[in-house]
C-alpha cells in the first residue's frame, strides 16, 4: 500500500489542533499564542475544505494579552461538545493576572464565547475536558513534576470538575507521564472513550524533530493506563532530516459518520528550517485489537502535496487580521483599509503593534499595499517571526529601506529613493529556498534587495509560532499609516 499525498488541512501557523464532531460537522481549534483574536476556529464537513468561523477570544476585556511575550499567550486549546454546549479548555502562559488555566463555553462555536472561567488550582498547561458516559466531567492536564528528574520531566493528572460552577470535585489522580524512559515533555493530553476502554493520548519529545504521539489505555478513567506496545502511535522522527514532513505530534481524534479521523501538527522544513510554523494535518484512524492505527499500512503522513494558495484582499479589514498582544485602540478600520497609529513604545523610535496575515506559502509571493497618512509616518511592511526576528521595508517621505532584524538588532540591507511616497506603495516579497527578494511596486516595479530567509525560521528565532506578514506603524507618535490590502499566492 502506498501513502496518499498529504497536504495540510490548515497551511501556515495553525498548531496544536483539537477536533470534535457534532451533527455532521467537524470543528477545529488551534493555538494562537501572543496574537489576537485568539484561538482560531474552523469547520468542515469533509475534512478537506475548512471554513474559518471566528475566534473563541475576540473581544476587548475577554482576556488580557498585553503582557504576553513572544510565543507566550494562549496555548493548546481542547475543543469539546456535550449536551448542546461547546467547551474550550486552554491556558494563557505568562506572569500575573490574566494568565493561567481556564475554559470557555458557547452554544454555537461561530457565535460569541463566554468570558474565561479561571481555575487557579489547575497547575500546568495543555488542559483538556473529558465527558464520561455516566455524566461525569473530568479535567485532564499536564505539568512539570515538582521532583523533576530531568528537564521536561512531566506528569498528567485528572480530576472531576463541575463545569457549571467552575470548581473541582474529589481528589486529583496522576495517570501518566513520558511513555518512553527519560522522554521529555509528555504534553497535549486528551482522554477519549471507545467501548470499555479509556484512551490517553499524549505527545512527547518536544514539539520539534523528536515529537511523537503516544497512546495508553485503561478500563477506568483514573487508570492505571497501560502504554500501547507499538508506541509511538505516530511520529516522523525516524525519517531523518530530509523528510518533507517533520515534527509530527500533538494528536486529537473524533468519530464522524464516516469513521474515525485524527488531526496532528507537523512542519514542512526546507533546508532544515521551518518558516511557516507548525501546521494542521489530518489522517485516517482505524482500530485493531482495540488499539488505534493511524494511516493503516503506511503509519506516517505523506508524501507531501503542497496546497494551492491564492489570496487577494483589495480593501483590508480588521476582522481578517490578527495583531500581537491585542486588541489595540491604535488600530481601527476606515473606508479604505486599516489605520495604524504610531504610539510611544517607551524605548527606541515610536512605533506600535501591527496587523498580520498568516503566511501560507513557502515558495510564493506576498504583496502588501500601504499608504502614509501623515508626513511624519513611517510605514513598515514586515515578514514577522517575533519582535526580535523579522525582515521589513520601512517607507518614509523619501526612501524605502530594507531592514533585517536579527536577535533584536537592525541591519539595513538596502536603501532606495522614492520619487513619490505620499500615495499608496506596494511592497512585494518573493520567497525562495534561502532568501527573500523584495521590490517596490508603483507605476513600475523596482527591485529593492535580498534578505536571508533563515531569520524567519523557528530554528533561528525560537518560539512556537510561524511567520506572518503585514504592516506596522513607525515614526512620530500619532502618525498614521493605512494598510490598504494584500495578496499571497504560490
């Protein structure tokens, strides 16, 4: 048997997928980290075409992300449905008020979700919810051990919870940890039931090339859980550095009318570097001797089939964009785009948060059209991996500057004079294997310069996100820039 071509169900920065099936529709939730709106949600009836239906956290005051660090913020949501209500459990990582473990509720995942219900007793990260056949609700979560024997020594615990009142009931039980001896970061736990068996899914080895999915089972929700003799259930770590799909892990599954299906994250590295981030893939799931089998006869994802990308937005709207650590009063819609106002950052030149789209194509072209609304405005069109790792074109009244920011230090790559920077200017970026070519498009297109693409890789920048592109303001405090539109295509 040969493997079917595998392309991401969601290309680009959509990690840590969680899935549920309700009345003929699959629903999917993903991590968003420091970006707002948070926790993107999609639906599908065929597991191939996914429609965005909004975000679980999308309004001011619902969750404060203003102090989230790069790759901090909202981690690993778990999406579940029970008795007509959708639940989403997740953790916001950071220090102080507004961070911690919480859950949300909604009657319809495409409508407004509740405010977070925080659980101060729930130590750890990557929570999930399990609804048993007897009506009991269980909270499952992982955390680092107090008596850790090595870095990433983690354990999985479970406890009954009253979701109506947001409180735990009864004792906590440790039900798992690393399946392989000495393995780091047993995380992303989910409990599912099929027949007499409770199945505990975890990912371990860290969310990079050593990532792997493990499964154990028990005849009681509180264990003991016995690991599958054929673990890991799914991994690509044995395929080596040349594998087109890597870092496979963080699995969830659901039973639909057409059988069982799994979702997992994976990356598509090029020359050992990941630019797009961790993406969502789907896989077939069957059962043998009451144990799951992923892509039977194959056991891996692949070979690769890159999805077709074609996206055109002639008039930008805030509802289609994300912003780091938002929402922000300095960002608003107007009739012809999104207006960004420079604010005093407190250190260095005045700037402000940007608005972004996820980069979906590794070998393609993106363009961003901006307009300076004030003489002192500097419009920055950027490919962003983090605050400290990005490549941007800064457009002022007279020049366009191509700048690489690596480890927080800016280096000017090229400078080009602009005869007229008072109107709309389009910045074009063409992505290649090891570099990005930038040009400026007006009446004619003029080459600007070339930047190394490695600054946009996870391997250089670190963190858990993927590259986004868009615009941010700079210049004198109060100066305004308008993002007018964008395109991206293969």
